[in-house]
């Protein structure tokens, strides 16, 4: 029932927003380290070998890898590494195919890495049998693949896919909305999957939802927008749409005079493409964005400032919109493993990560990787923040901080 394959590139689209969205060139490895802290500590122990796997084709997110590399450099040069040991990434770039992922898995087993960290990696499921045999955990942000969602050797620090779908119901219910219409792919089983997830949450909240299905291959958004509007919902939502479809949907709704709320999940390019029509449209992320740091709590603002300074010092300020996910994951992993002071072999890393409860994630919410965030999944979080596009293309926070799904998650 949780198969991401049913939605094609849906999970990749979601991961793009969690990275921040964009198509920037990933460039090379991290450059100059950030300015040393007053109490900076440099890691001098034996390096911890970590596999870093990321799809870097035209549809990949090179910035995710770069963010991870810059964060590792920051951890090693400023924070003393992980209990004195620096992070040494063994980078393996893929084409997003099972074959290229398998090749990376074999190479990283031979390199004897302690664990494999994946970024925007579409072929991750294919890696699991090889890594599991070698007792090497797979760690990432969002599980792109059915097996990653449930595999006991995997840990994903971001919000569960299920919570990303269900959170809009809670957010809009809290805003006083009574009905929402979602767009879903017409792929096999998509509606059954959506109903299986959305109905229990909608029933608990007392909000009505409808689903309009579309063909990702050739969507006519003018017709689809009219179909959704005919249901007279308070909210029309597209979640997991590619940027071009988000732009077309927003345009179709605005030009048709739709007066309700518009939500397009993880898209952002529509803001530049149709700036006037974008005003008032809502989007989301499972962490604080660097471009709204002034609205973040003091602690999170400081973390976002650390991110911006480190990326700028490393010569990658141009990647700020896509590198945040990788940077945050590396910082959070280092935070958990340093606090655990456990064995840094594969089994030890997995044990420490799965023991993490109510950990303050970097630029994110408190997370628990013990299976309690969304029962039956490998996700550590069930919380997201909603944002709204303002005049001039600026983005502001639309929710009261993180919208958590703990009360609505399965138990």
C-alpha cells in the first residue's frame, strides 16, 4: 500500500522541495572552510568512511551532495568531528537507475564504509540487499522506494511520505477550511493508496476531500482545473507535481477566477514564472528554509545562519536553494552519533540512530527514529511547515511553526 512506484517521480518531486528546488550546477567539492569558531575543534582521529550516493543526472540534485560535503567539512573543522573522528565521504554519483545504484553499493562495500548516506537517489531500493548483507545501514532524508520505507536496515531523517500527504488536511482544517480537492496520478492503485491514507485522517479531522486523477504524460491543466473547481472546494491541492505542472495549474486556476486556497506542495519555480498569479499560493517543507530565517525561532535562525555562512565560505552560495537537505542531514547525523558515543561500525551506527528520540534536527523539528514517527515506516519525522508566497516573490511562514501529525499517525 505504500509503494512510491505507483506515483512515478512523485517521491523525487517531494525530495526536490525538501532540498529547496532548483537546477543549479553542483560544481566540485567543497572549497574554503567557514571562518573558525571561537571554540573551534578540529577532528584529528581516524576518519569514519561514509558512502555518499546521489543521482546527478539532469533530473538529479547535485546540490544535495555539495551540502553534505560542506557540512562534513564544518563538522570536522569546527565541531571536532564525530567524537574526534572526521567524516570521510566516499562519493558515488548515479544515473538514478537500479543498475548504477547497485554498482555504487558494491563499490562502497569494497571501500568498507560504516554507513551509506543517500541524497536524491532514485535507485536506492536496489542497494539494500547488497548493503544488508554487509551490515551497512542506509541513511537518508526521504525514502524514495517501497523497500526503503520499511527496511529495518534503513533510517530516514525527514518526514514520512504519508505525513507529507496527510498534513495539508490538518493545516487547512486548522484554518477553518471544510473541503479540499487533491490531484493524484492516474497510475495503477494510486487512488486506492490515497484513499487508504487520507480517509482515516480526514474522518478524524472532519474535513471532506475529493481526488481528481490526471495523466502525468499529458495533463491538460485547464480542463483539470475546471474539473476540480466544479466540486467547489475550499482548497485545490497539487502534491508531487513537477514544476511545469505547478505553473500550469496555478495559471489555470487564477485565470479561471478560482478564489479558494491553492496549494502546490513542493514547487517553487512557478513563483518566478508567474509572479503575480503566485501570490497567496501555499507550499511546504519539512524544515526551516534559509530564505525565511527571520521568521524562525532563535535557535533555528542561528542554524540557518551557520548554513548560509558555511556554504558561502565554501564558494557555493549559488546552491543555497538546493543544498539545505544534504547539509541538514549531515549535521543531524553527526549530532546523533556524537551524543550516542557508540560504536561507529555499521551495526553500531544503526543502533545509535534507531535509539534517537526527540532529537533536535538541524533546521528541523524534533525527530525520533525509533519507529514512532509513522508506524511501519523508517521515517524519523511526521512534521512539516507551510509557507505562502508574498508579493515580490518573497516567502513567508503560513503555519504556526511545524504542523505535526503525531495525533493522526497510525499507532
